[in-house]
C-alpha cells in the first residue's frame, strides 16, 4: 500500500492531522492499535484552547463542538475557604471551550469516514523502517495478515507507549522526566456542575478540581496517594472528601450522585528531544506529557499538529522542506512553555510530602498575590487560554 503520510495513532491528535491533510488533498493512512469502540470509551479532559477550536474549524469538524460546547470566560481558584476569579476574556480577549475529548474524537472519526479516509484498527506489531531516508515505511499485522505501507512521511501520534519514539535511536534522543508523588482520583457523574466555571482548589487536605462535560454531566478530581485504588473509594467517601476540600459555599451547592466512571491517573512531566528524526515526526504524548493541572495535554498536541500540518502543506505544494526541517525546534519552544505552566500550576495547588511550613506559606503567598494582582492573573490567563502557534 502507498500513501503520502502514514499516521500512527488514531487518537484526536492523529485524527486531527489526518483530517486537515485530507482537506488539502494529501493522502493519509491511520493505524490504531485498539478498536474504535475502545478509543471512544476513554474518558479524557475537555478544556479546549482557542487555537484547537480554530484548527477543528479548519478541519471541518467544529459544528457540533460549537453547538454543544460550553464557552468559559474565566475560572475560579480557591484557598483558605474562599475563592477568586481569573477573568480570561477581560485579561486576554480570549475564552476556552469545554467539550469532551471523546466527543471531539467521535467527530473526527465521523469526518474521516465521510471523507473516505483509510483507517486500520487493532493493528499489531507496528514497526517503522528506513525513517532516516526519503522512503520510509511501516509494517504491521492486521486481521492476521502482514501489511506494509510505503510513504513519504511518518507522523508518530501514538502516545507515550507507542513504537514511534522508540524508533529514534537512543543515542539520538534525550528524554526529560519528572514523576509526581501523587495521583488524581477522578469520577464522572450525571449531576449538574457545582459551578458554571471550573474550580481549582488548594486545600490542606490536598488538591481538588470541579469541572464538567455538560450541563448535566460533571467531572470531579481529588489528589490521592498513588498507592490507592479506585476500589478504595466508594462514592460516599469521594463526595465527603471533595466537600472537605472546597470552600463552604461551593460544598453546600454540590449535587452528588452515583459515579459512572472512576479512575486514578498518575501525574508526570515528560519531554523527548528532538521531536523528529529523518522523515519521522512526533506529535502529542509520543513526544511530551504534562500533568493535567493546566489542561494542556491535548492542547499542546494540537500545537504540534498545527506546525506539522503547515510544514507538510509547504512540502507538498512546492517542495519546500524548511518547515519539516525546523518542526522540532519550533514545536519544542511551545512545548517547554506549556510544561512550565503545567509544572507551576501543579506546584501551586497540590500538597507535596516533603513540603515544609515555609513552602506552604510561600504557596499561600503566591495564591494571595494572584488574588490581588491583575498582572499575575493576566500571566496565568495568557497561558491558560493558550499560547499562539
């Protein structure tokens, strides 16, 4: 089989890149190691930057997002049993959109089907070949048969555990990693959100986040030990602990109900340099991971997609390779800035085992400074709504 761009990974990053390229008449094949049903069953974050919503519109998949997504022009930060607001629209002239990542993925699959894009699910033994040449290829097993895709470019959108990053020789890449000593216990419930905006709470008992997926679907998180299991947390225990970490006014308005999903996610910061090797280009979690505190995971992947998409348009329209040659350098500049923001938000809002009394007072002083300083809130807002591509 021959195509122009082989995309490894059928999550939102790979699908968005594929749809953007298809709109420009550039052939793509997407390989996904799981089933479509599995991909669409994954519960993921849903705060989308303006840049991502604009890319979705360019890809022709924004109609349902714009109709059903919830526009957020600010967020709340809570500490010491009170909260203050960061007004995104006033501070930056931008907003964010709350729209579930699963819903965006569904929209992208539907658009790919309508465009006649080729997608292989349940792919096994995916292996990259000759990536340092102008004629790379990918081999894989599908339905018990060995297949080969010849291509010009390989886009590795296959996440942290996929084969793409591992195809770069170890002596040609450097990896930076920080593992945090706690996780997030998250639940999804068919209940109205406690507030019309997200609440990020710094509590003496640990971090908490109140978010939503719709007007009757809420997503809540609390910081917990990595040694915990979701089975350790009955719904009643979770709701009780969440209330303890919120300001009293928010806790009093919290509507509880049975959880329909419950999981614990570890927190990690990770960056691989470079993000390209020969004709292989990494996007999203294949190259970098952020803790979810700043809502930057999918949004940072969208930045990668934007840079690679425009570089490929240059390449196929007039043979200009400059965008491809500088992809890693340009993408990493934005990646490290989003890493900084996610790291800062995580340190600001969580309790760490090694924190001293001085550390805790500094954390509180930082929150008090944000509450009283417009310049500090603007700095937070600029990063939260999304740095330009």
